[in-house]
C-alpha cells in the first residue's frame, strides 16, 4: 500500500468528533485564560467560567467557530491545557518551557510538514510526509522519534507520562483527524516552540 492510499486509513469515529471539538477547545481556551490571569489571586474562576460557557447549549457554537478557523487542537495542545489546570489546582508553578531538544524536534518537524504541504521536496525525494501520518508506519516513526528524544535528553517523568498518554489516546481513538502529525503538532504548538527557541537564543546572546 502506498503512503497516499487512504483505503485502509483508520479515522476517528464520527460520533466522537462534535464532542471532541467542544471539549478540546473549551479546555484549551480556558487554559489560555488561566495562564493569562495567573498573577491574579484567585485566578481559577475566570478560566472555569470561560470553559463552562463554551460547553453550554446556546454558546457551544463558539468551539465550532474556532474549529472552522483553526481546525481542532492537537492532543499535545490539549495535554498542555490539562497540565496548566493541574499545576494551578495543585499549587505548583506552571511549566513555561519545553526541553530545548524537544522544541527543536517540533520546529523541524513542522517545517518538514510545511515543505511537504507545499510540495517543495525535490522530485527524487518525495516522502509524502503528511500522508504517512495516516499509516501505521507514521505512528511507529513518531514512537521512534519520541523514544529517541526522551532517551537522549533527561526530562522529568511528567514529560514521559504525557508522551505516553498522548500516543495511547491517538492509537485508541485516532483523534483528532486520524493523522498522527495532527495529534502531536498544530500551528499553535509550532509557533509557541519558535517563540521559545527565539527567546532562548536572545538570552544566550545577551549573556
């Protein structure tokens, strides 16, 4: 089977998609509000209200509009949102940075997908990277990259658990699109990694 053959692609169950769009966007937007209001005490209630409002029957169209504009959040972005809530509820300082090697991996992967989307690879080397994400080989590639990165870099146990949960949810439910690249990376995560690396570069240069 070629990488572009979608005959045997495993897609998420259609019944899960409307619920996932609501829950994922409510979780992400509320976490953004939570981080923006972190300096206020208490800061949980504004974010909680935003999340609940986005799930109410008459206002649940808001996640739909976000999905039309920005598609569906990746599992990594949803995991970040849940992580933010867990940090605040357990009175821990929020994690503000990704390990540099993980950030570089995400940035390079994002650029590879951009080149693939624009069909910018040379004719003799056309990996069809995004289409590979629908195949089992794509999941194995992500597993290998994740395992290699975690073994190469010492990261907290929370990062390992997060990676395992994200890949397990994708393997079981194929959320959000059935493509493994959409599960581990989205434009918001990709841009955030760029910003982090730029800030790190500026700090290093200033020193």
